[in-house]
C-alpha cells in the first residue's frame, strides 16, 4: 500500500483534510503552488483541482517517460 507524508506535500491548512477534500481542493493546496500558479494552470490546461492536476495527460506522460528512463 502506498503512503505519503501529507505535511510534506500540502499547505498546512490542508494536511488534516480527508482525501476526497484534498482531491477537490484547488491546486494551491499543494505545498509550493501559489494561487497565481493555480490560475495559470487553469488558463493553460483547465486544471482547477488537485484531482485535475493528477489526471492531466501531460503530467502522466512526463511521469511515464521518467519511469522509463529510471528503468534503464
């Protein structure tokens, strides 16, 4: 089973929220992502929530390429 330290990846206000709340949160809930970054992601890719970002095909493609490179 996968696990993650939410304090390391979420802004403090979101660290105690449930997973469904986090996935529905604006991308600025992620540590290091500003409100402006969120606005730019929405303008460029239609990404509004953490779930949208996780489902972004470009992010999935980049992860797949990085996994392939690591497997060599």
